[in-house]
C-alpha cells in the first residue's frame, strides 16, 4: 500500500515509521490512523522486522495530537468511528510481538503523547514537550492516556497533567517516569538507533513473549500472571534461538539469532 501520511523504511531488521504531515505538526487525521493500522499489521506480519521505531517528520513535532480541524465538527457517531480507528491503529503496535520504540523529536501532545505511551520504550529530545491539552478542548485523552499515564507515574501526577492540560518538558516527564531517556536533540537519532540495534541483536521470540507478558501483567493477578510466565518460559525451549543463545554462551561466542 502507498502511504500518503507515513514514511516507512525497513532496513537490517529495523522498521522506521515516520508520521509525515509536518505542516500540521504530524497531527493524526482519520487517514493517518488507517495508514498506521495498515503499517502496524504489515510490520507485524513481516518476519524480517525485529524492532520498530515510530517518529515524526520534521524538526518540530513528534505528533501534536489528533487532528483538531477534522474533529471540530464531528457528531457523536463520527467521534465514535474516529475513536475506533484510533484504537485499531494503536492496537496494531501495542499488540505486535516486536519491541516498539518512540523517538520523540518534538511536541508529543494529546493523542500524540498517547502514541508514544503505547510504545514499549520512549527516548526523547531535550527540546521535546509533552502533555495532554485535551481538557482545554472539552475532551479528555481517549486513546488510552487516562490508563497508561496513571500506571506509569501514579494517580496524582496523571490527574494533574490531564486536569491542567499543561505541557511539560521531556526532562520533567523523565523525572516522573513517563519517558525512558532524554538526550540532546542532535543526538536523538544516534541514540535511538543504538538502542534499536542492541535490541535487534537479541532473540526476537523471547522478546515478543516478554512484551506480551509485561503488558498483560498490568491487568492480571499475580498467580495467573506467573502461570502464563511459566508456560511462555517453557515455550522458549522449543525455539532454535534458545539453543543457539545457550550454546553460544557455552562456546564463549556471540549468539546469532534467526527468530526460529
Ligand atoms: N490538529 C490539527 N492541526 C494542528 C494541530 C492539531 N492537533 N496541532 C498543530 N496543528 C497545525 C496548526 O493548525 C498550524 O497549521 P496552519 O495554521 O499553519 O495551517 C500548524 O500545525 C503549526 O501549528 P502552530 O502555528 O500552532 O505552531 P506553534 O509553534 O505556534 O504551536 C503547538 C505549536 C503544538 C503548541 C500548537 O500547534 C498546539 O497547541 N497545537 C494543538 C495541540 C493540541 O491541542 N493537541 C491535542 C489535540 S486533541 C479520541 C481519542 C483521542 C483524541 C481524540 C479523540 N477518541 C477516543 C474519539 C485525542 C485528541 C487530541 O489529541
């Protein structure tokens, strides 16, 4: 599929998905959400991709939120369809069995910050600003923001961010546990690629299983979660990667994983 609002590049096992609407600060309209869902599904099915990076085109914004121009005159039914498109696009990345990194290169606001939060790891430029301006528009973060923010930084901070709609610096977001790392703007891409390559060198099946387990652990009681963990841990022993990883250790060499 040809994308109008995304740039997709796949090289050496790493897929880079770039939201490409810089004139609108990469705001998410319906078409972009549909393209994101399509790209997410295609990447998930592509065995050659082991790690995914999501970022924004241009130097100013990661994603400045859902497209306010498109949402402004929606009726409740259109709002519901828009929401469903968002949920499908988000699910495609959150549920994919590959690590997804957000490279937050500028404003990550509202639905844009929610995109970053559904990624597994967030690296941000020191110039980036994040926040949830939705309540200033008469709505609230509806792509998982109320849930993920509270789980990451606690109820009080989540409520403060959402009720005030204020923007905070990447550094402040890091300090309250919303972001993994803040790096100088010019070094963001180098740092993100180094992270992606490090992850790329590890066993993909084991990482996919671990990702699903960690995500599910938020919603399961400890006993059920540990049962699932034991089952999935056992599954690793049916893979060539587990044999290769442990044989390489014994032979004192670096493992070469094939994802089988
Ligand atoms: N939507 C559409 N266009 C946007 C946009 C957005 N979110 N953000 C920026 N733009 C456009 C601006 O309109 C402007 O276009 P032109 O006027 O040049 O045509 C262009 O990008 C450049 O923006 P500015 O001129 O405003 O640039 P500044 O540097 O002065 O300001 C800014 C940058 C990021 C502070 C400012 O643009 C801003 O405040 N943008 C809006 C940020 C925002 O409020 N984001 C949250 C959007 S609401 C749902 C679930 C979730 C959501 C919705 C529904 N359901 C469950 C149904 C999510 C909602 C949101 O994300």
